[in-house]
């Protein structure tokens, strides 16, 4: 068992220090299997991009980012097999070099495939599902230390992909691939926040991927990042009334630091346009905390109004803590614990300054404002108590958990509360 260092026991944002009694950065699947078999309690950690204690444990914390292998392409099945600790940027580069692609990517290509899928992480686009919806097969270590595989024709599959690490240690995943494609992204700033939220459903459905950035008022800028799938040399026209986009080299005011943002204004490979941030640069702000909630697309306008009204009532307190908000659409899916399960979804994402107590307090206020709209929190970001009633398939997931891990080896207090296990 390798000795942990302080850096290895802190999450990406630096707002959570892991309390695990033992830490292993496994060098092989076999080493991880033995560690699972020997432990009473186990949790998995990947690129440590969770902003809460979802991945923590008083037992053994296993890091699978050291279990590396080149992705394996199965052309007959139309899939690529990757280790769970592989960052999306590695998968994207591998596929692009071979003329292939994934349907979507998150804003950060630095996150691990296993962690992103386990927590229901997503990109943008009213026609695009969460990243986990592209999984076709899982390999995981069960509580006894044995390897199991679950394919998409298995009765338990829809409950096993977005599973919060509660069913076992996922070691490999098969992802669905498609032919490569080009994407052009453009930035628009002609809409005010109040105008954007009133037509948000139309905005988010107007291109392959759309993100609305703002700060909950009409004083600060509102910027809309629009990504079209295009043919070579194609220039998308007439987006929302034919207003021209900002110049490709114009400063993005709400996402500062142009050197780490992907290129705008000309078509390029999907792998270099769908993420907001370049895979070869330091991502995002770094010194931040994130929260996010998911509402039914039919409730998006009143939900956005509710938070806008809250921000106004707080007299600038919300904006003083906030770096930026991003609004995105997600297609519904059938994965039991997915934030988009059973409904077309709009996501309200917040990037905050790193002030943990203030962020938690503000998150609880936002949750109160969103309570009438059955808002589901992002599993890996800061949130209050989870209402298990928000997930219609949760009883099925509890039954699956009772069958596969009756002793709760892979759960922790956070997971038990979220699943209503007491």
C-alpha cells in the first residue's frame, strides 16, 4: 500500500481533504482487486474533480488513474474501450487520429471517464445526453474483489452506469463512437439576461451545443456560446435573428484567460471545439467551487426567474460570491440515477469563489428557490440534503445495491443519505 501525500488527499478545488485511513494509487487492476478484497470500506477517486465528500471513506481510497492502457477500438461493435481513470482528452485525441468521435464532451476534457460517468456529468445540447449515456459496457470489481462485466443488454445496466461508485470499482468502459465531425463555435453578446431566460428553451435548442453565460442580472454581460456541427468551410447563418457573432478574437468576458479556451470562429475537429477549455492547458479558474441543479425543461423559465428574483432580493450578495453561471440543455435518458432521467433537462451551473461556508449557505438558498421545480443536484458538486423522491427509479437502484453489495462496502455517509438508506 503506497503512502499518501497531502496533495493526493485533496480534491481538485482544494475545498475537501480526504479522510481515508488508507490510500492506494493502483498500478494494475489486479492490485486494485486485492485492495478491494482486503478492505471493509472502499471508495474510488479519479481526477478528483468532485467538490464534496462523495468519494471519501474512512476505509481505503483507491485511485485508478495509474491504471493506464491505450484505448482499444472495436470497429465491429462501434466502440472504444478505455480504463476508467483515462481523461476524456486522451480518448478524444485517440479517436480523432482515427477519424472517429464521441457524440459529446464536457466543458473540461481533463476529467476521467469513470468519474464523469458515475456522477452523471454532461456536456451541452438539447439533443445530447449525459456522457454516461454513451457507455455500452462496464467492467468493475465487486465487493469480493472479482471482476464483473455488465453490458447494455443486461437487466441491471441502466442502474449500473450512473451509480456513484456504490456498486463496485469500475475499471474499464466501452464507449459508443461515430465518424468524426467538425464543429464551429461562435460567441454572441447581444442578449440581456432577462431576455435570455425568457427564451432559454429556444436558445438552448438552436444549435448542436449552446451555453448561456451570465450573472443573474442585466448589468453584467450575458454571453451565449453556440456550437454548430458543420461541413468544411460552412458558416452557420441567421442564429437568433441573424445578429452576427463577436469577432473570433474578441475577449470572452465571463470566462477570462483566452489562452486556455478552445478556438472560435472557424471549423475544427469536434475534440478541439466541444469542450470550452483546451485539454493541453490549465483548465477553468482552478480556485473555485461548483454547484449545479437540473430541472425539467418545461420548468426552465420559472426556475430561472426564481433564482434571478433571489439574486435581486439579496442585493448583490449572490453576484459578489459568483464567478459565472452557465445554463445548458441535456436530452433525457433512462439511466436510473442520471440527473436527466426521464425528462428533457436544463442545467443551472454555478462557479463560485472558493469560500466553502459561504458557498454552502448560498447553495441552500438556491435550493429553496428551486424546490418547486424538483431540481436534482449534481452528485459531485456542493449541495444540501438530497430528496430521494426526485429519482423515480431509486427504489430499483436500492434493490440492485442490496443484491450486489449488501454490506455496503462501496457506500459512505454521503451516498447513504443521497439514496435514502439512513
